[in-house]
C-alpha cells in the first residue's frame, strides 16, 4: 500500500541549520557560553551602575564571599593576584563566572535548557547577593538580575542558533551523478566564520557595555567626592554676594526674560572636545607647573582648596559664539590666583607662553603676561559657591578674564607648562583659529525674543553686554531707522562681568528691527562689521526682527 510518509531525507543533517542534539563543536559552545556570560555580567553591571552607589552583581557577590570566606581563601587570593583582596576577589568572581559560563555553553549545545537554566541560577545568586547587601535591596536586585539573565539567555540563544555544525557536510557522500545542488549550502568554513563574526560582534558589545558601566560608576563616585567638598568660606564673598543682590534687585534685572546677573551652573553653556566627561577623583589628582620654571611645583586638590581665597565674577565666552548667541555665561569663580602659583615655580626669562593641559589631553596657551597684568586669572575650584561641576572641569580649571575659553579656560586641568610663544600651538590653533583670543566686546538682545510677535505699545527691551577686563559703560538700542537711544545699565559687578541693560519702546503695529551696540570703558563702540566666529570671534551688532 502506498504510504503518505514523506520520502526520507538522505542526509543525517536536518533540513534546518538550527541547533540540534548533534550539532555544534564544543569550542563553539564554550565561546557562546563565554559571550553569553559576559553579556549577562555586563548588562547586570550597567543596570546596577545606573543606581550607583548601589552595588552591581559582581561587587555584591564579591561582598558576600569576602564576608563569609575563610581566611585562607582570602590570603590565597592575595598571594595569587598580588593585589588587594577586594580587587582579587572581584577578578576571581568574574573568572569563575566565565568558567561556569563556558561549561554551560558546551552543555547547551546538546540542550539549550541547560544553558538557560544555568544562567537563571546565576541570576538567582546575583539576586540573593544584591538583596542581602547593605547597600543593595531586593527590588533593585530583582530588576538587575532579571535584565542580566534575559541578556545572557538571549545572547546564548542567538549564538547557538548560528553555531557551526560539528560534522562537515561531506559526511554525505557526494554523488557524481546528482546535479549541483541549486540551493547554496553554507560550507563548514563559511558557517564557522559567520559564527565567529557573531561572537565577535556580541563580545564587542559586551565590552562597550562593561565600559559604559565602569564609566557610570566612576561618574557616581566622583560626584560623591565632589559633593563632600567644602569650599573655603570667604570674607570677600559677602561683598560680592551683596553686589549680586543689589544687581538682581534693580529695575533692569526685573525685565521679564532678561539673562540673570549670574548664570546658574546648570544653565551655563558647555563646550569641550571630551566624548566622555573626564571623571577625576580629587584624591588621586594633582596640578603640576613645569617647563621654563626655576622649580617644578605640584599642588594637591587640598592645597588648592586651602588657598582658594580669591573670588571674582568673570564672564566666560566661547570664540564660537555667534552674535546674539548663547555660548557665554557669567559666574562667580573661586580659586587661587595663577600668578601666585607661577611665582612659586619661578617663571624664567623668555617663558612667554602659559600652556595648560587637561587630564584628557586637550590643551591651549596664552601669553604669560595675561597671568601677571592684573586681570583675573585663576586656577578655579569653585563656581557660584559650589565645587566646580564635573562638566565644568572638576576638580580644577583655569579662568582668565578677557580671553576666550579655547585659549585659556582648560577644564580638568592637569598641568601647566611655561614655554615660549613660538614653541607651542594649542589644540584649536592648527584647526583654523587665531593664536590670540581676546574677547570682543559684545551685546545681546534677550527680550523681546527674535522673530516673535508682541503686543503693540510700550514694550521692554533688554539683554546683556560684556567687555571683560574693560567693562561696559554704554549700551544703545535702535528701533528701525529711528535715532539710537541709550539703555539703562544694570548694577556693575566689576569690569569682568557682563552687565544687564534695558529700555523700552512704543511699538506701532507691523514688523520692526531692533539693534543693539555696546561701548566699553575705553570708549570703543562695538564695530558694526559682521564677521563669522572663525578665526577670532564674531563681531557686529545683534539685530533682531519682531512683529507687533
Ligand atoms: N579640557 C578641556 N577644557 C576646555 C575645553 C576642552 O575642549 N577641553 N574647551 C574650552 C572651550 S573652547 C571653552 S569655550 C570653555 C568652555 O567652558 P565651559 O564648558 O565650562 O562653559 O572650556 C575650555 N576648556
Ligand atoms: Mo570655546
């Protein structure tokens, strides 16, 4: 009787290339397991790092072990790794986990459930360790373990799905008469390469995640160190605070929408080349002054904190700020005068340039003169009464009034080198920016906002103007082609700080142009000639259009 059973398949290979009991060499299983284990750990650590200082799975497990292990075990760890016991234990935990994961991977080639179950068991250990940790917690532990287990099982499944076959296709004797197989069949070599490519991709992602986790964690640690810093209470600060209060209480400051006298730290513009904000632990940081000096000097963070008795409002501006732009801010900086530190090092004859470098290798330079000509030039540790925010250069940065940031304001400062003007060009100089970077006098209209509609009638016009080192003495405003009118200036915080200005105008219905120009204390009025920011800062009058 004819049978309905399909014709038997003549190869011992299944039609699909999915993992089957017989498929996959041990080495491939081990690799899949290792990668999956790595993924589980990295994802768990990343999830944990977002809640730092709560411990991630590795630390939590290490803590459990260190709290419960016999002494001989801890000693063994120390003798093997020659490191402190905690680090040895962390490394040990990771290595043990990896061995376990590799074994699981080998077993999973036969039965995926073994691998999945093993990773889940792993997760339970992590969960218990985090749950019982003094800094951990059960809810947090559950989330971290769940995402970690999910990541591990997914990666294991993904890789096992692509595992190369253990037995080459040639196990089926080639038939001489059969036509060439029309379906392209992956050769073992191709399969092996594909699998390795998947492993490599997954491993690279694991590396990136682990790096991200480490970065997040060190960020949290540095933020913690920063929040425990106490700046010197200063006598001079009271006078400045009083001046700020007066300025903020003035009619000009009351103009709705005008920039504040002091730019709050979290609103202060941010510019740097760092892809990852440097996380500098002040305990392991110091500032060295070297180069053309009589003696090399080094200062710890505490040295600088103790000596940071100078406080000054300084408007910092980026050379890339276009006319009317917002890459400018006014803060009160607290620090040590650069001249003091340079004098201790003893600048030698001919040392005409102050080069400074950050922990992440960015650098810049300005004339030595700027440190000694009486302007505010600080190694700053404080910004608006707080330790420097991490983004703004914690633990220390340079602030030099009257110079754009790109030639002077090194954040995460590490080193100051006295050199000659000719011998060194800062980071931005070969990239098309001028070697000298004095700040150009500028003024900006904050309100009304450009390209908005206002009610016809009497309307406040206001903004800020700055001419660091010189000070602003006059701001004028022009509406359409009407005569220029002089604005009222806000209270001055000193020559280095921007100054608010305001006036008002009775607008007829229709579109209008408003322009502003400032005059500094030397009598120079801003040039009308518009230039681009490159190479040495934008010039020209800020001009806006509005509709009444
Ligand atoms: N380490 C480092 N410091 C740096 C920079 C940088 O890229 N790296 N950029 C400079 C530039 S161009 C400017 S305008 C100021 C900006 O400082 P802020 O981000 O605190 O506003 O920092 C300066 N200091
Ligand atoms: Mo800048």
